[in-house]
């Protein structure tokens, strides 16, 4: 946590306008550089049959995990969650499960908005920059994949 | 129409230098809301659509600005649809509208949609192409490639009038807090807010002890484009 991740610029002396051509438009530079740190999303429900899909784990591994829950794990329903970019993958997993079940599985999707918090930490402690936080919203999807009850 | 002269693409390396997507068309799919009146406003969200344009239009229609004798208060229903990389944006649009209009009933439907893409290799595309060229790229002349893909798509119906609660994917108005509130109660015992043993996405398999744990990642790295939306065959 102590080492700021260097985004290439941090080692350079700060403003250093090396060649400012008279022709180039005055570029508005941030007076202080910040490191953007994304906090984790707030705590989430985690039952045995909740699957949170991400973009780092291999797609097939996540699909296999869901299959295992439904087939071997004895669950009659699982809930696949995806946030932001992972929405696409969550939908993909749910549709794959449905397709490979020969119509036995049904999907019920809900959407929501999740509030996320970013921390902005000043790169250079000597500068007057204050640590800041910023909140933003991202969309999420929650897909129930289930065997419908025979009626 | 005759098939394109080029050989069928052996899963082209999308995003490779020199190839440019020139056309993308969705093939017709049945409407996921069978009982819907024909006059419902359908917002087709595309990858490049601007949310403010979409919402400016849709909100005005739902709030009934500029409509004469339209039953007062604008349209009763709207459908947002989008596929592939526009899925997230589609959901965001629906979420914004729910927040702004309020008291909307929702049904979300998921399906695969067939998409036809035409890719073109322009010979001198990117500028200063350093690496080796792909065999498929013709020298000098532009060659064309047609790719058929299936991509996930989402359709969201928002309605001021009640919808069938038994329909899969139904969400009553103001369901968001309930959805997460429920989880909060469940999570209270074992998940203190600031330090969790695992990342939010559960055990991370081959990545070892959660890379999320100590270091919230800074900028999002460029995530693979195109590849992620392929359903594996």
C-alpha cells in the first residue's frame, strides 16, 4: 500500500514544460497528480449458490463452476451476478447454461445500480493536494438460473 | 446473395492491426415480450450511442413533452435493447430511467442474437505497421471478410402500468434496495465492511490468494476486446 503504482509519469519532475511551442494550445494540466484507487464494491450476499462473475478468471472455469453447482451440487437454482464489464460475461454464462440444459433451465434477470467509491491519493505529498474520494455508479445484473417447479 | 469470395474466416484475430469493422447488422429476432402493444417505443442501444442522446429522447417521450393529447403524461412503456458490447449501456439506460421516472415495473429478458459483421483489411490501416501481417490480408487491395457471431443481448421493458409478477425477470418498482438489503442482512455475521478475507468475486481459482485483497487495482487494464463476447462453441 505504501508504494504508489507508477503510471509512467511519477518519476519525472512535476510540470517540466520541455517544449511549449507557441502554436500548441495551452494544455490544461492538473496541478497535482493523483493515483486513482478503486475500492472494492461493498459487501455482497454470498450464499453457496451465488456466483460472482469477473473478467480475470477464465470464462470456461466460471462456466464449469456454475454447471457443477447445478448438476453435482444439487442446487435447483443459482444466482449469477455481474458488475459493469462483467455483465456481458454473466449473461453469456447464464445463456450457455440454459442452452446446454435442453430447455430445462429458466432464467430470471434483475438489474440494479451499485455505488462504487474511488480514492484519489496525491502522488507527491509535498504538493497541496488533498486525498479525495469520488463516488460513481455502475450497473449490475443478477440472473437466477433455475429449474422451474413442475406444476 | 452469393457468399463472399474469401474463404470462411478461421476465427479472425479481431483487433489485429489492419482489420477494420465496416458493418455490423443484427439479424431479426423475435420480440421477447410477446404480448406487447405494437406502438411501444423501442430504444436500440448501440456500442457508440451516447447515453445523453438516448435518455434525452426517451425521457421526453415518457414524460410526455411535446405530445398533444397522448393520454397525458407521455408514453406508458418503453423497451431498451442492446447486444454485445452495448449490453452494459442498455442496462445503465434502464437504471437511469427507473431512477428519474420512478415507480416503473420492469421485465428483463436475455437471449442470444445473431450478428453479421463485415471486416475489411485496408492494406495500410493503422499507420507504421511494425509486426508481421496476417496471411488473409491481401497485398495492396482491400479484402473483405464476413463473420457470423452470436452475442448475448438484453431487452428491458419498463412500464408505468403493472406487469405480470409471475413472468421470469420481473422486478417491481423500487426493488433495488430490497435486493441488496436482503444480502446485507445475510452478510452481517461474517463480513465486516472494511476487511474481507476474499475479494468480492469469491475464490479466484488459479489466481491464488485474492489479488484484490491488499491492493485495490488502480486503472483498469485494457481488457480483451471482442474475445469475451464469444460463446465457446
